[in-house]
């Protein structure tokens, strides 16, 4: 992935699963995304679904909140990348 050499300058805390989603289950998803020259995640496409539409939406929104290091001001280059997220798994105390 060409995005590998691009620094993530902002990544919020991993989101909590919605209360109506079974948090004892594990949800794995893979997303493909485009990052603008300014470092914003512009486009996110699920490549591998978590099997739960609410979790898929959570993953897409989470990734869209990330920010990458910008390129020089005159650059219009966009980069593509892929990321895997794993949510749930019941690793939290009751």
C-alpha cells in the first residue's frame, strides 16, 4: 500500500460498539480508503464486511475521522490504502 509511508497525525480512541450490538462477538472488517493531499480520508469502501451493518458504519465513520500528514501545498496527489479493524470480542469487564 502506498499509504504505508504516510504518517497518521490524528487517530481518535477506538469507538465503542452500539449497545444493541452483541459486544461478546468479534467483528472483523477490511476497508479500502483514499486520502487527499491535505491528509483527509475522502472515500471509504468496505472490502470485507463485519457481518453487521451497524459495525460496518461504525468502522467507516471511525476511519473517516483519521488524519494523515499533508503533502506540500501545491500537491494534489491522493493515496489509497487498506486497513483491518477488529471490534468487540468481549474483552471488557462486565
